[in-house]
């Protein structure tokens, strides 16, 4: 599949991935989301989240586990809202309790 990123045309997904130092899955993800020009810029990488001693590989996984929306968690983290952080931490505490202390 021919791809184009920031004006450069690549003969295949594999060539795109190798040239931009990303995975082939990242190329397909960018294609699916219509964000090819952001590929390889670091804007599409997962951001690890830590809260109340819990670690999640991404904002999306934290949101799913804690029963919050991804948009909400992203906003709380970016603004460091005291009210939002309180709710975020409370959700993490409930999650830990439901796990029975397993982390």
C-alpha cells in the first residue's frame, strides 16, 4: 500500500514504518484515524499514567479501568484540576479495592 506522510511518498507500510522509526501498527493506526501527517512526531504515542500506586500503559486504558471517559482523564491530567484529580484518585482507590489489593 502506497502511503504519503508530510509530502513524502512511501512504497509500502513497511517502508513508511522503517523510515519514520515507528511500528507498522502505528502506520495503520494513523491511516485509520486520518492522522498520517502526525506519524512519527511523538503526538500519537501512548502516555503512561500513574495514580494511587497504579500504573496504566495509556490514558485510554486508565480511563477504561477506572470507569471514566478518556476525554475526562486527558483533561484532568493536562489541567491538574484539584476537583478532577480528587475524582480520578477516588476512582483509582475504588479500582484497587475491587482488585483485592492486587496491583
